[in-house]
């Protein structure tokens, strides 16, 4: 086992961790209102399911990225997830426990697939097609992602502002996916070639604004009752 191979493994691990930052945010937000024992199970099974799909994606991502509008669809789906994660109460103003464990697991897996589509291509390219490197890097980085998710979950309970920051981050990532889509980008460049950077910012603001409006509506509803 030479030093170049070990350096390659370290690079893959670091790349997985950096590219999975958004994923840890999704996991934490989806699980933050579950009971402690359910949180651990949801984080484990959500991450496990996400890893299975990520392995599959590693084989097919290059081909999926050739499908027209695939990244735009992913961006819109992630935008929906960001808004959904920010909503922790029913529209009628009743208190809820947030997502059920099954809903949390499903949200984690779907969001991970959406956000990992181009990430796995970057990891595979960095590994130069060495599947042992890819597998080991993924296996070693998973516990770190789970730990980060658990840490964020506890921090979100102490500092609710992190929930809003997390939702904004997902909105920004959704905007980046939209702009990266070849079809959407070519259309936007015809209208706002020098202002494409505004798309993720606008989507971030949109997610946060939706959350603020929803919160005010819920509070008014409670006051009227």
C-alpha cells in the first residue's frame, strides 16, 4: 500500500465530507422533532438507505446527468424539501411532532439522491475509477456524517436559528442545481446573463420568506382561537 494510494483515500474521504455538508443538514432537520430513540434510528436507516442509492448513483450518474432538465427537476424537488423541512406545524396551528420516523427516512434518502447526483461523479473522477478507494472513502466518511447530523440535531434544539440557516442553505443549493442545468442555464442566459448568481440567492430568500409568512399565519390563527 503506497503513499499515493493513502493520499488518494484521504482525498476521497475529505471530498465526501465536504460534498455531504448539505446532506448532514437535511438529516438533522428531518430528525430534529423525533423522540431521541427515534432520532438515532432515523439517522441510521436514512443514512443507510442514502448510501445504498449513492453506490447505485456512482454507476449511473454520468448517464443520468445527460437527461434534459434532470438537475432542474432535482433543484425544484430540493426546494420543496427545504420548505417542507421548515414547516414543523400543521396549517391549522396545531402542534405536531414534525415528521414521523418513516417520513424522516424517506426525506433523507430523496434529498441525498438529489444532492449527490453530481457529487458522486466528482468522487469517482477523483478516485480515477478505483472502486476500492471509492468504497473505503464512503465507508469511513459515513460515521463522520452521522456524527455531524447528530450534533446539528442537538444544536437545532438549543439554537432554532440553525433551522432557518439550514433551510436557507438547501434553498441556495436548489438554486445552484437549477443554474447548473444546461437547458435552464441557456434560457436564463438569454434574459439575465450577468446575473445568474442571483438565482440561488433569490431561492434562499424565498424559502426563508415562506417560513416567516407561515409562522406569522400560524401565530395569528392561534391568537384567533
